[in-house]
C-alpha cells in the first residue's frame, strides 16, 4: 500500500520525478536520495516526501535537511 509520495526535483533543467513510497521503504528512500550516486554528483535539487494528507514528512534542498528540523 502506498502511504507516501516522493517528489524529486533535479538541478540543471529542473526536471522532476515522482514515485510512490511505502512505510517500509521510507528510510531507504531517504538514504538513497540523500547519499546515493545522484546526490553525490549534485544532481538532486530537492526531495520532498508527503503523506496521504499532503503533509510534508521530509524535505531536503541542495542535500540539506530542511524538515524535520534537527535539534541543536
């Protein structure tokens, strides 16, 4: 069952990609998009993951986590 939508925006031409993400794959999706080959090459501009109510559960811009905020 799809519980989340993952929106990926790329640097350069601003192309985008959307994929369905399950609760079980949420952690691995975030890891792949933050530390995988495309992230290491600087290809990813933004990663946004939203739940079924369109609430943001994860947001990263230029490989920096914006939401959820990190505690200091």
